[in-house]
């Protein structure tokens, strides 16, 4: 474990004790039917509100993913616009929030944004995280840094969200042996129309429902707690970059969770 410079160098106790959602590793045969597999694991996974599925096929190469992403961006322009996200609500000030949490950011190519994100991460971790044997902080240490930053002096990071498009190839092969995840029905461009999905009967394309959207982020980028549109399931795939931390709430705990936010967040 790598220590954190602030406090006593330990991971926050509540992070250590938080239950970890189930992780599934389907076989190639199970993976052929996305909707069928979701039904198979749903009863157990629903107890956590979230789960992780490890595909039995390798991902597309980074080069291919970036090419597909750039091709998607080219449909609306070669660049994308970010949003500024505030991190930190300093409790020592009587009015800690003086500006909107989400503000317009700048326009970037994917390469430009990646360079800025890496620069910010390197600078921030050098200042706030202690290295051990040349390694950076692990997932729980990074999580601890995030939650400590929310109680400190406000600063901003940038996040590009809800961009129609995908880093998956435009078409997936429906016959033969798949050589990568993109060749299967789990390709995000095809999964909504898979056998057993009611979405296959929708004539129109709805970004984020019947067709995928892309999210590009940097260290500490976040997305608000929410229930998926129309209570649908949500599929997310991490193409590249650092790990992403998710929190899930099972349906039977939704009311209790919202009460906690109301009392301890807004109250």
C-alpha cells in the first residue's frame, strides 16, 4: 500500500470498509448473448446496484480506439469542448461556493486534452501523494486524495461528457470467431439492438440510450449521483487511461441514500 502525505498517511476508514461490487468473468460462450448474460447475473448484481464484467476477449488496440474516437469527433468537428468542474467546498468559509460547479471549459483535440490531463495529474500527485518504490498511489489512495480535496480550497478540473460517438469500431462482426471485444455483440454501437433487447424496436437513434456516448476526463473528474434514464440498465466501457471509480446503490436503498444526501449534504 502506498501512503498519502496528508493526515496519518492512511486510506480513509470508510473506504476500507465499503463493500466491493461483484466481478464477473464470463466464458466466450456466455459472452455471445449480452442480454441473456445480464439476466443471468442480475439477481446477484442488483444487490449492489452495480457490477464489473471482465470480457473474455482482448480490447482493441489503443491506436484503433483513438482512430475510432477521432472519426467520431470528425462527424461534429475535429475538437470537443470540456466543462470546468469545481473540486472542493472549503468549510472554513461562510460561503464556500461562489460560482457554478459546472462551467464552460476549452476546446481540445484528443491529443491536446490527454497532454493537459497527464500534466495536471503529475503535478497534483507530486504535491499531495507520497511515492513508494517509484509507484504512484493505488485506487484507494487516489480515492482518499479526492475526498480530502473536496474539503479543501476549491480548484477546477476539466471533463468532456455526453459526446455522441464511440471509440468502438463502427461495425462488429456477427459471424466467425471474434478477435477482440469490438467484434462481439457487446460492442457499444450494437449492444442496444442485441437479441432480447426492447431497444431494438426503437426506430430513432437516441444518444446514450440506443447509441453510445463518449466521456473524456482527467484526474478527479466526477459525475453526479443519478438514476439511469427510464430506469434502464447502463453499460460503460473504459477504453484506456487510468482506472475509474464507481459507486453504486441498490434499488432498495435508494430512499435511504437520498435521505442521507438531504440531511448530511444539503442540511
